[in-house]
C-alpha cells in the first residue's frame, strides 16, 4: 500500500488547529508527517509526538534550540533548516521557505518534491523535474489548509481545516 505523507506548515502556536489538522491528515491515510516550520511553541510539537513526524525551523522559531531539545525528547525528528525523507522511492526535501538557497539546492539537485511554507499560500507547480508544494498555513491565511501527498502516485489532496 502506498504511503501518504501529511504536509503542514505555519502553525504559529495554534496547537488546537494543528491537532485538528493532524486528525484530518490521519483520516486521509497519512502515516508520515512533515511540518515546514513556524511552530513557535511546545504545545504544537506535542501534537506531533508519537507520530512519524519531521520538523524544520521557520523564521518565527526564534527559540529553536529549546524547541529542538523538547521535540527530540518527545520523539519528533528535527532536521534544522532543511530536511529530507525518501518515501516510496521518491525524494522529498522540505524547508520553511525563507532560506532561498535551500530551495534552489533542492531543485538543482533534482529532488522529486520540494515542500515549503512561509508564504501562507497554497502552491503546486513544477520547476524543472521537481514538484514544488506549499500546503498553506494554519494561521494568518484566508483559509487554513494542509495537504496529503501520495508520492507513489504523485497525488496531492488539499484539506481545509476548520478555524
């Protein structure tokens, strides 16, 4: 069975909305989770605990050293400014989006997917051979969204999260 990856970003301390987002992603079949930064606090990280979850830092994660220790203590994999996972043979690179060099490197290195946040806007486009995705945001957006990606079939489903 193909693996579904839950993509989310820009929680900005909205732990309750993050919890609802993760519930919706799990209902869509997600078993691996990638958070593209701007978590801002431990309560958001708590929602990722106990899941196969991966986290990078955003520009608003000013306390990333403290948050990083906490995240590792609760079993969340912390990748720093950029991370990478391989799912069903597809290479997924993820970053927050404020570090342009990491995004350019992912595209020039031929990643299958580049996932980012930061802009608080949905994105789904191809740049060369790389599919560039932004799942939207869970704060300061006209609608709050996350996305479920099935790399084996290249299927992306955008999910709206209630306020």
